């Protein structure tokens, strides 16, 4: 049997019942389509992760006050001019010191003075220098953030997140509203809608550190201060190596500097679970498709027993029957693979267009996907083709 005859016989077998053939190939379409879509979307999102990493994570350095070997004897290792010392380093955009204020057991945050019936709520209060808010990259809904003037004078002002403002009933700053932390009143000068870094600030009341030190004292050993540094792209690791010495040349061991993580590790951690999950889904779809092809091919063998017997009587050997049915199942798999590849590619491109991303699909994926469909179809047709080759001509013709 020539290759041309084999292809024509396969096409005739598939087109004999087109609806059933289409449903049979659907499993392979879904499996291959999922395979292409997963690899394409993973590559596309990885490029976006890299971009996001470069914009934010790669430009963020954190410095923690450890207090050295005996932190109980040193409340705050950061010098008063810590922001200025770090700001002198080449590549630093903004820097600031912050710590969570330890409130009393009965202190709550409310929009009314104590004793007025407002129960308030337990909300974190953060003491921060002006550089912290600048480094966090806030998007203001109303007002402004406090600056060096407020910090130098220890003004009782506060910046709060929009969610906290809504819970406290603060909708406008035109009336100069205040929040009460215990019995201490702070005028709200800014409401923050979003931040690029330090998202927990949206749930906190942020006050100048000088005001916090005047009211509640320096940070205690259990609530050590930290510093947030925003750097230029590519400067973070250099800043991390210099920050401790810049803060205190005599005792750099008082500080633990946390540089940004390796972008390759970050990308691998973010995408590995997604890869495994969807590749498992693609494998399940391919198995379902293979079972469907095997079932349909086996049914076709039973339905065409007379045809097989006639072919054997006219001189066809078992291997010819085997090759014929393998060609039909392989053609179904390859057709499903081509359609699945097209649908997967369209899915990746469509998602990238909707999200305003750049679609990334490796050429090897597009080339390999139809081949996977073909292999799936051939493997699924092995048993039915073997069954067909075992049919004896005399027995088949009697049916």
C-alpha cells in the first residue's frame, strides 16, 4: 500500500462519520490547546513578572534594627539623621525609618474623643519619617503626606488609608477631621488610595516619628525600628552593601540589611506551581483524548469487520490493516493537535491583548504541539489496530 493510498483511506475512514470524528478529536484539541496555552501564558506572565520585579522589588532595600548582641540596652540604633545619611548614597531615591507603635490595652483608633460612645477599632499605628511615605509610592485620594516640617516640629498629624477612612466615617478633609488614638488627637491631612510598597500602611494610622516618640516613647526591644529604601534600578545590591556602614560606621552590626531577592528565583517560585497545575490538566485532557480515539477506533474496527475480511481475502496482510487503522487514529490526533495549537495560540494572544501585555510563545512549542497530538493518536490506535490485524478473513466474511 502506497503512502498516497494510505492517506486517502485514512481520510475516507475519518470522513465516513464526520460528527463522531470531530467529537473524538475534541479531547486531543483540549489537551494540546491547554499545553500551548499553558506554556505561552507562563512565558508571557514570566516576562511581566520580570518587568514588575524590575520596577518595584529590584529597587527596594530593607534595613532592620537588631540592636547588636544586647538589644535590650539600645532602644533605637537608627540615628536621628538616618534618612539623610542613607540619602547621600548614590542611587537612593527615598528612605525613611518606621516602627509600629505599642499602644495601651485600652487604646483604640476612633473618629471621636473617648467617652462619646464611639467604640473605635484596634488599628495599627505606625511611626514614620517622611521618607517612608515617599519610598512607599502612595497614590493619594485626598490631601497630602506629612513632610520634614511636620516631623521636625512633632506635629500631631496623620495619614490614613482610604479603607480605614471609610470605616471611621471620614469622607472629606475640608472639615479638618481628626482621628483619636486613645486620648491623643491627630489631624488627618491625607487619605491614601494605594501604595506601591508596604501595602500594610493602607490599614494603619501613619504619624510622624517625632510625635510618636514624644507621646509613646522610643521603639521598644520587641518592636524594633526598620528602614525602607527605594533605589534606582540596578543600585539596590550596592546600597545594601553600604547601608549599615552609612548608618553607623562604628557599629554596623546593629543593622541587618535585606537586599532584593534574585529575580530568577522569584520568577521560578511564582510560576512553578502554575506550570505543574496546568501541565497536569493538559496531561489529563490528552489522556481523555487518547481514550476517545482508542474507543472510536475500536468501534470502527467492529463496524468494519466485513471490510477488513474482504481486504484480507484480496491479499492484504495483517500489517497492512494495522498501518491503515494507525494512520486513521494518527490523523485524528494530528488534526486535533493542529486545531488545539491554533486555539492555544489565539488564547495567549487574546489574553495578552486584553491585559496590554506582549505575547510570548516559543517556536518550539508551536512545532511540538501538533506532533504531540499525532503521537497521542498513534498510541491510542495501537490496540484497536492490533485487534483489526488479528481478524481472520473467513470469520469476518461470515458476519
